[in-house]
C-alpha cells in the first residue's frame, strides 16, 4: 500500500459523501507539508527498519509547524490524506459515527497516535519539545515531563542501582550481604561495586 497524492476531500463530510473525486478545498497549511506528514504516518505502520526514526521525524514536523494550532491543523490534514489514500470508501463508511465523524483511531497506526499524543499534549501544556541544549527531547522524556514525573539525577539512578545490586546479593548470599558500596578507581570511567558481608 502506498500513498498517492491526488485531489481528494479533506473534510470528513466531503470525504464520506463525495468519495475521492472531490477537489481539496484551500487548506490553512501548505498541502505539501500535509502530504509529507501523511507519508510519515504511513511509515509508522511500516517495518521496524523503516520506523526507526518516525518519532524524530514527527517531532520535526510538529515543532516546525510554528504553533499548536498549526501543528494540529497540519496533522489533521495529513490524517485525512492518509486515510483517504489508504482505505476504500466502504472501509471509511464502516468506521463512521452516526454524527458523520470518522473514527480515525481505527485507521491510524498506534505508534503514530501515541507519539502525536505526547507531542501535542506537551504543546498544549507549554512544555518545550527541546532540552536546554536545543536537542529534540525523546518521547519518554516528554511523556515524563507531561505527566509531572521528576527527572532522575545521576545520583538518584546510582542509588536505585545499588539497591537492586544489594537485593540481588541477598538472593545469592543471604542476609550476610549487608550493603553494596561504590569504590573509586584510578580510572574515572570505571566504577567498581563491592559487596560488604557480615
């Protein structure tokens, strides 16, 4: 299945009532950008090798839209193009509510919906999509920020790792394992953990 860009309806009413022969009305966003995003949506459903950077590409599309409103409009246009070009009129009609709205989640890849939710949700909450150094933030990091989860410091991560190491040591050595300690070495890139036994 591939996307072929044609003059097809972009509003649901036109999409469902007029099929694929309806010309595209003027959109608020360049159709080239929407068509590009529609191809990206298709890539989310592809094999792993193709999908390897779909989140990064969607991040670029959303952050490059300039505003929340533009990003939402662009993705809405792209979703309609994707659905219109990849599913028959019969398939679209089957997944339409009584109110005439298409159930987009029935057609869009789950990975795309998840990534879109995180990116648009962050924009809605005013959370920047880039870190302090200007690098794009990953989906998990943005999801944590969106949910209010505290980012762990290296010290916090080390403490958790030591607790897991102690638990494992106690499974192996029993209660004689009192603690685990980080030992310094002459090499700054090597960390040694030592088990302290009773």
